C-alpha cells in the first residue's frame, strides 16, 4: 500500500511465519490486517498510526473498541526526533486511554523496537506498560508467540517513560551507536 493508506488497526506480521502462525493460532484475539476503515474485530487491536492520529482514530472507532485491548505503539516525537510532543506528565498511551471506551484496556508495547530490527527475527525484549493485568497477560502471550520476551514495566503511567526510552533509542542511533540496527534489552544477572 502507498504511504498514508494503511489501516489504523492491524496485526503486523513482521517476523515471517512465526507472526502468521501467532495470528492464525489466536484468531479470536488478533485481527488480521483489515481493509482501510474496517471496524476492528479482534480482541487485541494494534493501533499503528502516528501519534497525531491516534486519539482521532480511537475517537472515530469509539464503541467498536469496547472490551478490546488496544496496543499503542506510537512514539510522540517532535519533527526532529529530539523531544516528545505529549504534554508534561502524560503519554501517548494515556491520551489514547482517555479517548477509548471505558471497557477498553490500553497497553503500551513495541515502541522501543525499531521495525527493521524486529523484522530480522532476532530474539529481543519487548517492554510493555498497562493498568489491566489481564490485558497485559494477553499482550505478553502475543509477544511470546512472536519469539520475543515481554518485560512488564508497570502501570500505564510508565508509558511516558517507555516513550522517553524510544527517544533515547533515537539519540543512540543518531550519536552513540552510529546506526539504528540495535535493540534495547535487559540482561538478567
């Protein structure tokens, strides 16, 4: 698809057969990529839009998101990717949660993994944050089905720090590592 025509909700199967297998094994939880404008049908809905579009998209779909787990992957970077555009004390994920139906549960995930690194199929950590334990367990199971290790960072208030970690990764890619071909991880010790 051309840029700007991607559907706002999708299960991105970037890890080859493992991702397709995960979606096939959990059809009641993960919706396959719908046509643009289609109402999300899965129990887990990945919100794959830029931050500026996230709240308007969630508002547009409104009650169709009731009872669903919404995975926010956005990084609210400014135009030069050296700052965040969210108001102090909040996060993109918290803004999405405010716009979502009360019965929906927002989980922040995947924003600390560069897409091209994820596509390489390496084992890596996926940091998550959310307020609902069952929603985080569902997202964690999905992450594990992709061959990744979910690491729970806490409640949804931690999403602002995960978004800050995304910004840190951009800085490391630009200055510290010299490329964007790396992943953030935790080594138990």
